[in-house]
C-alpha cells in the first residue's frame, strides 16, 4: 500500500522534527542565544505558530500579527521551557494568551459604528475555518456578502453599500443580523 508507507515516513519525519525542535528549545532555554535564533527560525519556517493561530482566528493580517507576538513571547519566556513533552505543547498556551489579547484589543478599539452593532466581527469569532465556512454557507445570501466584505476584507460600510448598491443603513442591518445568525450557527455546529 503506497499511501501507508508515505504516512509512516511522514510520521517518522514529524517525530524527528519534534525531537530536533525539543533539543534546540532546550539549548535556548539554557541561555544559548544562537539556539534561540535557530528555534525561532525553525518555528517560523515550519509555520507551526501560524497554523495554531490560524485555527483560532480568521483574518490573515491578524494571524500574521499575532504569530509575531507569539514569537516575541517565546523569546521572552524561553527560560521557562522545561523539555517536558512536545515544544508545541509548551507553545500552545502562549498562542491562546496572545489570541485572547488580540481579541480583547480588537474589542476595546472597535469603531463607533461597530459599537452600535451587537455582535462580534467574524475575525473575532473563535472557530475552525471549516466550521466557519459551513456556517457562512448556511447563512441567507443577503447576509453573506456584507459580512465577508466588512469582517474579512475590512471594507468600510460606505464602500460595501456602493459595491452592493444598497443604502448604508441596510448594509449595517444585514451585517448585524448576519453576525447574530452566524454566531448562532457556530454555536450549533461547535
């Protein structure tokens, strides 16, 4: 079975990568600055952190920003790494904290027109991409485009209204209702 052989090979490669990462992290935790640089480069190259953050956030700019914040946090806390378990297990709580910080900042700095809308932005909803795609597909069409344009493409309401040839008030209402419906769907799917 050719496919089985590749998965075993991939699994062995993953184990070796995990062992190498753990070795480099242990050296970095011991104060080796070269090892710390190597660890950060390995994590960045493997996109491990981006995948972790991407499983919690949807907006690519936010994923990139939070991933950089995670790398900075790793630099500051590498001395706490104790070589127990996988490095990714040690990193995961750091990722969760940086994502939570990002969501808190985003909520605190949301624009005034967003404040009058009751629901969160799509990019703030913590859900897997597959779950979000499923939920978005279940929304009535009139809510899909305004939500995607506002929350994923970050367009201003006025521009969305122009693109969709709708009054701004209608667009705001569709975004608000769409977010509420999306949150309900995510609750049912999650």
